[in-house]
C-alpha cells in the first residue's frame, strides 16, 4: 500500500477532471472536418475564406489544448511515480 496525502489526491483528481482533453478532441475534429472539404471540394471565394478561417482557428486551438493536456498528463504521471517511489509495495 502506498501512502498518499490529501493534497496529492487533489492534484491527481484535478488532472483527471481537466477539460483540456475534451476541447482538444473537439477542436481536432472540427479542424479535420473543415480541412478535408477545403482540400477536396471546389468552393466559392467566400466559402473558401470561411473554411480557411475555421480551419486555422480550430487548428490553433487544437494545438493549444493538446499541449496543455499533454503537460497535465505528464504532471499526473510524475506525481504517481513520486508516490510509488516513496514506499515500495509488499
């Protein structure tokens, strides 16, 4: 059994409750959904501008949320590793 403090539990819980993963997936889906027609379908100038704008914004947001999610995930793994190194099981 590992000894863990309330603060460490709160940190781990906050990482799992993060919405960065959800927003990353949403923005990535929007990015892909608008990129494919932009590359394949013939669009009018106005529609092309709208698709380019939505694609760029969603791509930037997906990158931003993805980086944030990755950092949060790495922090959670570090916390778990620190807890496991404290007291070996058995």
